[in-house]
């Protein structure tokens, strides 16, 4: 008899389900356990002493999640091996781990992945003229043909047409098991419509669109009061990028902390620090958005667009921000709308200043006066 696992997970496993006990039957007084990440990186290597011929491991999922966060993995294979006293492997199992840092009672992960994109929000609002990115998990060889059905409005008359485009070929398949990214451009939807009607692109606008891939579906409604530059990008509960577009207004606050000293009958400041924070109050949001938005507040990586006026080729850059305080009110009645309120700041401790420059379109005859 040798060391062996009492149970080995099969198929795709959400990391949140790996925190249950792992039973190990031990042949002898102890067993050496090693957990390795992709690239042979050792995450855990410990010796455990048996009680009644068994060892139980707990919270393995948290170790894997920590490594996946640091390496920006959303899906990876981890190997848990049992070693004898000489260091050779006597039993092992490979965990096909898909990141999920929330508690869930889903008992059929494969079914969930086949019917959903990697987001818990299936109905969302987006700004006009933007690119929407969605992520999905596909098995090796799975068909990943993606189609977009959309409504487009002809602005001069208000006429609405229904149309569709294909993001990739109908025979497209996943080369290997993993997370796939799909980018949906509103301008790419408008272009064929404008071409077929021999009209200009700017005379058309997207009303809504639905993205489907296999049994997966997400519907997006275009809200023209939203601006792409005012969104928050964050890693959601599946460790893939998600974007929060919600109606809101922001109040900027600057606080100065300093100490006053009196030297030779003169006062002087020292130990001065400046903190700039932004209070955000949302408008009315749906119950689905209210339950989803807390993933923004608890995300370990949140980014925001920052204007870069000194470079026409890269007008916006990403900067990391911190959500320092959040309050979300969700109710199941119809007397009070759902809202969220939160405070954020840039990760850099220095207060931000915007450096502006002309876009370089002026000549001697047409100078800054024409801007």
C-alpha cells in the first residue's frame, strides 16, 4: 500500500469548490505534499503527519487563487503530488482550475460554462461608439463562432433596422482548453449597413445588440449619456476583465495633512501630504447591476482611463485606482430605486495633475484661436 488520494477532481473545477477537505490515505507516519503551478513553480511543499492512517488538507483553493491572482491566470492546471520519504511521486492529481473567488452552489460547472460568458451580468448598458470585450471558456476543439444581432437607427429619419454580423468564421474552433476573448466593435456593425445603403457611417447609430456564442448570450443596450472614458475596468470574480458603465456623478475632494511648527517666532509647515479622493453617486441601476457591481468594490485590480493630451496616437492611458469605501443598497421592493455610492482614489500617492497640449492640427493661418 502507498500514499494515495481518497478523491481526485475531474473536469473543469472552480477554485471556490477546492476549499473542501482533501483526504489522503497515508502509508506510514507521514506524507510529503507538493503543489506546483504552471512552469513548475512550487506553491506548497509540506510534510504532514497522519492520524489513523489519514491526512486531510483544507483551503487548497485559496492557495491556488493567490497564485492565479499574482500571475494573472484565469485558467490553469495545478498538480498536487504525494511524495515518499525518498522524494519520488507515488500519487498525483491535476486540477484544471478556473478562477472563481465567490461562493457558489453550482453543481454542473460544464453546463454553466457552456451557457454563459465569464460574467454574472447578462444584460448591460454600454456607451455609444465603443468596443465591448467579453470572455468565455471553451474546451479544446469547441466551436467558438460568435454572432452579433443588432438594431441600428438611421438618424435622419429614425428608421430602425435589424441586422447581424459574424465576429469569426462559422468553423472557428478553440485550439486548446482555455479562456477566449471576443471584441465587439459598434463601428464594425455600422460599416456594412452604411455601405449597403450608400450612406455615411455617422448617419447611423447602434440601439442595442446581442452577442451569442454557442448557447452563451449577452445583450447590450446603448446608453448615450455614458462616456467610455468614465468607466471602471476591473477583474471580476472569474479574474477576467469586466467593465462597469453606470450613470453617476463624481465629487472630487482634496485633503491636505500637515504639521505646524514655530521656529524663531515664525510659523512653518512640515510633513505635508496631499490626498485626492473621488466620491461617486450612481443614478438608478437595475437589480442585476446592483448585485454585480460589488465585484468592482472587492476586485484586487481596478483601472481607469486617464487623458493623455500629449500624444495623439494614445489619447488615453490606464491607471490603477483603489476603491476605498463602498455602499450598495439593493432592495426587492418598488418603493426605492437601487443605487450605489463609493469612493475611489488613484493608487499613486501623489495627487494627479493633467498635462495638456495642443493636438497638433494647427498651422500658421489656423492657430489656437480656431480650437
